[in-house]
């Protein structure tokens, strides 16, 4: 480190001293020049505080964050349950009509407003006049309700408290019977 000689008392002082270590007098201003002449200048000078740049940077970060959140929600979030019902109906309808047993044909499925899902069936070998509704209610309803309560495939409908409708027509397309299974029936 460079030494500075005090002009008043000739004492040696460190180059970064402002006052003489011998007499206490202020060292000449030239000493600051000597001190800085041995220090290599910094390649990066400090820039003054710029509020506009900081505000712009923060605004950019906020806009980027909100935009990326919106894109993730729009593009990568699972669809709403209503959309899932529509997609499920579309998947079922790709294979319909299909025989579910020897006399029952599943024609299609429909996602309805109000968190409802409807299965439309045709009993292919019977007419409405031949149907005893008391017998249907006595034997068909308990089996359907039990299936809704216990079937692993119906778990998501139970979790979302979906109303499930089973609509039956005869071989001529005449309505025979409609069973609406509400959430309170399969709790």
C-alpha cells in the first residue's frame, strides 16, 4: 500500500488516511488522487436507481406469472365434471347400440344439465302392453339401485352426487319405464 507523507510533520501515513497519524492534521486532498491512482477502475459502474425499470420488471414478472397460470389452468387442468359426463356419454355412444343382455339393448347415453346422466335402453322383445310396472318396480329397481351403490364403475358418479336416469322403451320405441336414481337413494 502507498504511504503519504504529512506536509506538516513529515510523518508517514497510510494512503487511505484522511488525517495524519502524527499531528492529526487533515492530509491534503491530493492524497485521495494518489490512493485512487493505484486502484484499478471497476469495469462496471454503479448505475443510478431507476424506478421505471424496477416497476417494469415487476410488472413483467406479474404478467408472466398470471399468463402462465392461466395457460396451465386452461390447457392442463382436468375438465370440469360436467365435461367429464359429456365425454363419458360420447365414449359410451361410440359402441352403441349394444346388447347388455339377451333382451336389453343400450341405445345411447346422455349427459344432462343439473349433474344428471341418462342411459337409454330398448327391451327388444316386448311391448308396453305386456309390461307389469309393479313387477318391474319390485324386481328391477332394487337391482339397479344396488348396482349404483356398489359398482366400482359408478364410484365417480357417487362422489359427485350424480342423478342417474335409466330410461326403458319397448320394441316399438314407446316409453315403458323411467327410473331416476338420486344421490339420497344410493348413500
